[in-house]
C-alpha cells in the first residue's frame, strides 16, 4: 500500500525562526511529489517536484526531493504568523494519464507565534 | 469568483439518510476530483473524472457512494444510507488536462458532512 509520512506532526515556533518539514514516501509508481498549504479549508498548491536534487523556491519557501532516499523537505525561512497552517505532502502515484490521484500524508501543523 | 465552488458547505443528517453534494469546477478545467478529509488527516482520494467520464474510483469506496459529472461540467457526489463513519469534509478539486498539468489541483472549500 502506498504511504506518505510527514514529520513532525506539529511544530510551534516564533516569528523569524526557520523550520524544516519532512516527508517520506513509499509508492509503487512515483510520478511526482507535491506540497500544499491548508490554512482553513481549501489546500493551496506550493510546489511540484519530479527530479532529485533540484530545489524549487518561492519567496521564503523552498523544497527539494531525494528520489533515492524517498523523501522531501520543505523549508520556510524567517517565518511569519501568516505561515501558520497545515502543510500537506502528497505523492502522485498513478500510472499512465491518471495524474492528480494523490496520496497525502497526515500533515504538519505549523504554528508561528509573534 | 472563478474558483471551485461546492454546495452545500455544511450538511447535518441522520444516519440512514441520503445526501448529495455539488461541485462546480473552474470552467476551463476538464479534470475533476473528489477527496475526503477527516480531522487530523490528509485528504483521501475518492474518484476522478476526465470530462464526463469517471476514470477511476478508489477501491476503498463503498457502493453507497456514487459520483456523476453529466456533460462534463459540474459534478455531484451522492452518499446513500449514510453512516456515522461518513462524517468528514468532502473536497472537490479540478485541474487542467494532460498536456497542461502542472501538479496544481485547485480545491474548493469543501462540504462538511455530519452524520448523527
């Protein structure tokens, strides 16, 4: 059975801290790894990673994938209270044209205090 | 608002009743997905459509669940004879088709179901 495990499950930091969120996976037919942010209701897309060692960056957020060790990390530098959310890691594990069928991890709850 | 729209946002029902949720995707998206999320867990894939065709359904999905997407536009998810274990947030998402897929699923805000 395909599996995505995130750690830590929750994290409390102060504004300005740097955090690293972890995601490991076991899937039979890997296509890509994705990170989403869920603040209240709807998850919103952050990154899609398909190749090892290539960092994706957007502002203070960055992510990298290691396909040999089967994990990814999401880094957030200089955290702000607006970064407080659940961060979801997912793997697109479908073959053929069935992309978008994602297996999600349980999420990391990040709380940033002023 | 041109995002993914879901209705109703909240539904409280008694065990054994049928419920139906509706999803209106972003208009130019021909892929539509249903996911279910329970408290403290990530979303779980239920089914997806390419235009009006339902291409895959999770094998974990009970026969009490059925989804349609007539004419390839909006979609409905029906749960028959609801059980307390069906209580969850039902999320709909849409995306572009194969040649334009970027990994981004656009999620709606969900329909929360509570079965008493």
